[in-house]
């Protein structure tokens, strides 16, 4: 089980790296657009669209990585009660992981249906690039599935060791 957890951690770390590359690519694209307008007095006409795609891809690919690093916002006020009600706190943490995993699984399903529909209908962007929308949309279920797997790993780790790190 620990090998699977380690593999999913490495997968999410890789997705986190790709997420960072997307942000860097978006930054380079914006800087290039600014330079092109200043020097050549021409616009790429795709910068807004592609930057939006890159930021969406970055957001979804980074979900599992952020959970791996325990970076998502959590309300830890209940932890103040740890010494008084340790069993209740443990049960709440388990329920929270289960509910989060169910949500991530649902997001994976809905994201896949969105991708599938765009792919089947050949939906394209209404912008100059006419980008097939299935390309950026495939990253919604991929990122949500990575988040789901990370929640399951954190749940298993918490049940085995009492820690989610």
C-alpha cells in the first residue's frame, strides 16, 4: 500500500511541476504579447485565450499536488479539542476525507462528461484560434482524478499512521 501511496505522491508532484510550467508559459506568453505590441505594433490575438487555458490547466493539475503538501485551506479550530475528544476528532477527519474524495470523484465524472461532449460534438473556441475545446477540458477530469487519488492516499495514510503527511 505504501508503494501505491508513494507512486501517487510522485504523480501529483509531476502534475505540480507541470502546473508550474503552465504558469511560466502563461507569463512568457503575456510578456511576449507586450513586447510584440511595443516593438512590432502587432498582437498575437491568442494571448488572452491561451493564457486562460494555461491557468485553468495549471489550476486543475495542481489540485492533487496542493493536497499532497496539505496546502488546501482547512479549518483546524477543531484541533483545539484534540486532547479532550481525540476519537471524535479522528472520526471527523475520516469523514472529511471521505466526503472530499466523493466530491473529487464527482468532479472527475462531470469533468469527463464535459470533455466527452466537447470531443463528440467537435466544439471549438469562438476565438481566432478555433481551439478544439476538448484539449483544455481534458485536464479537468485528469486533475480531479489526481485530487481524488490523493484524498484516498491521505485517508489511508491517516488510518494507518494517524497522520496525513
